[in-house]
């Protein structure tokens, strides 16, 4: 029985089908697990290992390389405050300290109500609006303590859910454009490519 919800598992199967090698789907599959749980649970990583033909240790080793993945539970909202050079000069450290006091948790910690996790981040690539703050990887552009407090109040009241979904959700609308192929077409083309490789290998002997 799958650990993933039925809709998440369907998306996982569709992702795996896109890659010639199953293990190549590992990173997007990890995002799906994090979308379901808010972090990478042991059960979720075990299922990713099963889907990719790898081991849970390999999955964990890959996940620990990337800052976007969390291996422990985090708040509904992960607040990142940049303290890189442009933001540092614009008051990034002061904003981080204000966020710590407002949210009531240490940097790297989660608030007692479980709503917020606070992180100090490297460059968030919005240097012209510094200090840069993100919530769940969405730019919120709150450059003053007062604006930050207003944001937190809105999040607590559920007023920003249209633009800031719970942590782990990278996209909420599945794309209908771009490159699309049916499972049958993918399978046919993959079989043809495999046959061609085998033919080349046979001719090389």
C-alpha cells in the first residue's frame, strides 16, 4: 500500500514515466513528498527509493544536499530572511532579529504554535528590494519591521493563503501546456531507444 495520497502517487507515477532512468526522477519526487507532509518523512523517502529503484540511504543522502528539503517537521510557513551582502547593508541582520522576536523562535527553530519556522538564507535573488524576505519560497517584499509584522498578522489570520500555500507546495496549478506525451507514447519511444542501444551494442562486438 502506498504511503502517498492517491493524487500524489498518481503524479509520482507520471513523473517516473517521463525519465529513461527511474532514479532521475528522485528530486521532483522528493518535492511531492514534501508537498504532502511539509517535510521529507522516513516513509516518504522510502517510497521514493522504491519508485526510483534506489535505497532509502541514497535518497536521504541526495536530500541532505539541498536546502529546499527539510528532513524534520517545519512550520506551516517557512520564513527566510536574507543576510547576504546587499540585504546585509540594507538591514538584513536587523530584520532577522526582528523576525526572531516577532515569531518567538530562534533562527532554525519553529514557533510554539507550529505556524512558523525561521531561517537565515543566502541570496534570494531579489536584491533590488532588500532586505529580502520569502515565505514558503514566495517573495513577500516586506522590507520594514512594520510590514513584516503586518504580514505575520495576515498569515495568522489566514488572509494570504491564496498567494502563500502551506510549506512544500511548489505549484498549485498543474500545467496544461508545454511538452506533453501520453504514457503509451513514452513507453513506445523508450522501447525503441532501448532496441537501438542493444542493436548498437551487438554491432560493436
